[in-house]
C-alpha cells in the first residue's frame, strides 16, 4: 500500500467517526428540545399511549371475531 493510500484511509476513518459523533450529538439535542417543547406532560403522554394501545387491542379482537363470524366459524374464547 502506498503512503498516500494510508493517508486517505486515515482521513476516511476520521471523517466517518466525526460524522457518527455529530449524528449522536444531533440526536441528543433533538431529544432534549422535543422534551422541552412537548405540549403535554409525560404522565399525560403515557396515559394517552396506554389508552390508544387498549383501543387498538380491542379493535383487533373485534376484527378477529367479525372475520370468524363471516367465515361461519364459531370463535373460541378470546383473551
């Protein structure tokens, strides 16, 4: 390997590392800004996520039941 190739590889590694570090720092800054400017508290957000997951779970159960009824199958027990 020539000397110039070695310099190029070192420069590439430095650039790659700098890009990775800058992406991590940017992600951290974005997370902090998002938390600071959130329109509601964390407790409210968690409650909203929980309620939405229950809605989706119930919808999924209803879809399964209606599909079973349309197919003429008697649904077994739903959990």
